[in-house]
């Protein structure tokens, strides 16, 4: 038995074409599709291209080449003076090196907070604090994720840009563990020797000196006792032997009317 479609096709003088079934329109199962091809699989670096190493090795090579950045800039204002490493200096140092090793640094998220404030002179300022999420991408496309913060003050519209620049400097210096190679102040060692103990005779001579003040006589008396010289006998101004502490007390009493 022919179908209505077959009879209509025969009456029109054309062959009947069978309609494809639903199965014939079904796409191949996803699991049966060919696996995705790695775009870097057949990549061959050119003469100037970086080595195709993982991102952590590429970043290590950047650190090895940068070595150190000295605090070569100085701030001197408002009664404060200190040396520092500026944003431009740090970026100018890292920029060409990261380029050579195929390392890219991208800010992927910036969270900013603002606060109005004033300087000590009453000038209005805008404070901006940012938290920046960074993505360090290596030559093979793998990544490292880091986060830093920056803070800046500005009287116009540059606070956000300044704060992000500070956050970038912090990323490069801390993520690169970049030393200054400045001399460590803790390495300066001063050999501190003990002052030699004065002789009883030198204390006697100072006590007998007419220009010695009352306060100094009190101090001499304390030093003599501290060094255990109070009972040591010395020859006084009339040629007799007298305990040093007794001489000091007597001379002070005679000179100042109350003793040393």
C-alpha cells in the first residue's frame, strides 16, 4: 500500500524522497567527539621567544635576573626624610625582564574604598585604599594568583591610580623577594668597653679642686661608693691619711655648709 505522499509524488511525476528519521538527525555523542587539541602542542619557539617553561620557573628566572633594587630615591618633606624605591623604578626594572621571560602581569580585580580627609594644614584630600587581585601568566599560559593592597592620598582624581601603582610595586617587590642590598644596620657592631675605674687619688684631687660644684661632689661620692673606694685611705690636703668618703663629706661640708 502506498502512502499519501507516495501517491502525490507519482501524480506529480517526481520520485518520492523518504523523510530522514530522527536518528539520522542525531549528532554524535559528545563523549565520542575528538578530544580538544592543545594549541601549544606543536608550537616551536622563534628566535626571540622565551623558553616554554611553567610559570613558577619563569618567575624564578625573572627574580634571578632582577637580583636587587636599591632605595635610590629620597623623600624630604614635612620634617621627614627617608629613602625608598619608587613605582617607576620598580616597574622599569621588572618590565623588560618579564618581557624576556614571557611573563605577563594582569590586574583581574580591584576593590577600592574611599575616605575624605584633611592634611595638617587643612587641605582637603581623598584617601583611596585598594585590594588588587593579580594574575601572573607564564609563557605556557599557566598562572599564579596573588593579592596586594595599596593606599594613596590625592587632592584631585588620581588617588585610585596612585593606590593601584603602590599595589603593583608591593606585588613586584614582595612577590619577587627583591632585596635592596643596602647595608644592614644590625651588622654595625660597636665594641663597647668598660670605662677604667678611676684611682682614689684622682677622686681626691677632684674633690679638693675649688671649682668642683656641689652636684659634682654628690656624684663623686656616689661613684666612690659604687666602686668600693669609700674606705680607701688617701693623703689629704694637710698630709694626713683619711678615708676617701670621709674626705669628700668633710670638704663638701666645709665648702657648701651641708656636706656632699
